[in-house]
């Protein structure tokens, strides 16, 4: 696994707000994040890069 991308990083990379990212997860266009602890989560960087490319 590559580096992990946090919500804050994903917001910066994608230009989307937190609610927009949550909607993308709920609509299954964005994979669910990986749990990292009770209050923390993140995405595999490869998954995010692929998602951003496919998003256009």
C-alpha cells in the first residue's frame, strides 16, 4: 500500500467539500475509506489518484 490520504488532503486534492466527498462515498463513486483507528480513516493514495483521473 502507498501512502494514505486523509479527508483534509482529499479535499485539497479534489477541490471538493467534506459533504461532497461524503455524497461521493454514499453514491459509491468513491470507495469507502480504510479505518485507521476509532476516529481516523484514510484512503490508499493509488485509489485516490485513480479516482481523480477517472473523475475528469
